[in-house]
C-alpha cells in the first residue's frame, strides 16, 4: 500500500477548498488496488472500498492521515460499497452532515454517507465545464438532474431557464441547496424549476414546458424501475426530438464500463438519424483508465428537425 500513498504524495500539494480524485484504483493502473478510490472534497477525504480490504487497510488509513492532515484534510470517511446495504464510517476527524467545496469557482455541497455516492460526480467535470461554455441564452432541460450541479453550471454559463427533472425528492432538495449556494434561485430572478417526475410517464408535461435549446441526459446505467441503459437509452433518444427546439444541442452521458463510445453513437444514429455528433468530451483529470472506454462517456449532438416537420 506504499504505492497508494506514494501516488497521492506525487500529486501534492492539494488545492484548498477544491474537489478532485486523488487515487483512481478502479482504473486498473495499479494492480491489486482496483477496489479503491480516494477523493478530496475540500477538507474531507472520502475513501471508497468496492470489496472488503485486506489487513493492510488500517495502516493505509493512518498513513493517509499523516500525509494529508498537514495539507488541510480535517476528516476522513470510509464508504464500504461492497456491503449490503452499503455502510459508511468516520475513520478520523470530526463528523459533519454537510461538506462545502468548490469547482471552477462554483459552490457545491455533499452529504457523505447518506447515499451510495456523495451527490457530486467528479468524473463529470468536463461536462460541467462544457455547459459553462455552451449554455449562453439557452433554455435547458436537465434530465436525471440528481444534485443539480449541471444546472448550476448552465446558469454560470448564461442559461436563461433550466428545468431540472428527477424522481427523487431528496436529490432535488440537494439540487435546490446547490443553486442557493450560488445565488441561482427564483427569489434572485433566475428561471429555475425542480420537477419530481418519472421521465417516461411525463413526456406530455415536459413537452408543454419546452421546447428546449439544450438537453442534458445523465442517467444511471442500471437502476431497475428507473433506467437501464441497454433497454431505455434508445427509447429516450427517440423522444428527445419532441422536446427539442430546431437546432437544439443534446449532451448525452453514459456511465457503463461495458458499453463504449461507439455503442452510444450507434444508438443515436439508429434512434434519431437527424442528430449529428458534435464532439466527444475528454476524460476528467485523475480518471485515466487502462481501458479508455471503461469510464464515463459524454458526447454532444446537434438535432436538426427534418424539413417540413
């Protein structure tokens, strides 16, 4: 496990108040560590175990404390994703229900240990940056909005109106909090909506609120009862034209290691031939994988309605 601390030490110093992946064992570049990821959220260290660690783990935890406390890390939570149900515990430092941090000058929060993930996906950083560059003047539909970070970035990029849709009331409450942290609320003059909806059952309502200039689709890859990518992604893409303004842009995301970029491109080509690919976004810093297709896929498309449609 010295290799883990050596890898993190090579990336120091930490940036105060920021969020980043410090160790990406799941990328497979350090054999034997595929079960482990380590993230910084400002002064919180979040360690994720995807299988039960070996006897070396307590020594690693204390080595990380010795290494990172001088860098400003105040507390460490360990999440055991292999457990059923998943479990979380504080390894050291003072526990807190909420942790605040920044990315690209914007403010966000997480509630570690409440759900299987903290509520902010670090590998989506290129997508958030893309939205800041492309949302100017746009009416945006944010499907599977979760904690609303993409909506916050759309407003930072000059969006005129964002509709956030998610099935989870708790997720939308997190989204409201993230908007409030940045001043993007209706009380401050921003046209932002939070809709607790099951997307496939609510297309009529979403169409009435449209059309949209920019649609973000960032679904779970396998969540039975909500969305299963291999079954539902094509079905959803076929419905996007009915929500879209002419010349709309779609930001489509896919986080399924077994499905590659070409799978998503073929799916879009078959489900909606009128959509053309604009660009594939790069992999986030800190998420390099031995298999370049195993990580998060984010692709932008432009939709042009057929003549006479």
